[in-house]
């Protein structure tokens, strides 16, 4: 099993920056890739960004390209999401997820085996 705990979400003004963290524990050796998703009540969960746990491959959703950066610290078993130029439409609950399988892409929810509880990000206009 793998446990994921997110932190860093808070209220921020539009144009501001925020960094989210996701600490991973448990069978971390089984992880192939990790991602951030976000969800607003009443809407489908949206892919934000993903990274392979080994190597330099990263993937981004169109709505965050150029503003958000996903990174990781393997030694600390921590995943990060640096969010810059935040907009009110970025308001959502952000969750990290871990995949045990090797895929050519990682934007689909079904590819992930473990999920955190999420952290709330609210961007005021």
C-alpha cells in the first residue's frame, strides 16, 4: 500500500503563487508515476500534471501549461506542484495520485492506484 498526504493549499490572490506538497509513504518502490488532479464540486476531476518517478518526463494539462511546474524529491519521497500566475478558475481541491504501471501517458484517472485526500486551493479575484 501507498499513502499520500497533501499540504500547502490556502487562500491566495489572483496573480499569486503557491506550492503544494504530497508526501508519499509505504511501498514507494512500486511507484512508476505520480500526478496532480483537481476537482470542483459538481464537475469532473481534471488532470493537472504528472511525472514519472524515475527520469525527466513530465506531462501537463492545457489549462496550466506555462504556469504550473511539477517536480519531485525522490530522497524525501515528496511530490510538488509549483503554481504561478494563479487565476480564480484554478480554485479547486488538488489531489495527488500514484500509479504502479508503465503507460505512454498519464492524464487519465483510471491509470492511478492510490489517491490522497486533497488540499483546497482558493484563488480570489
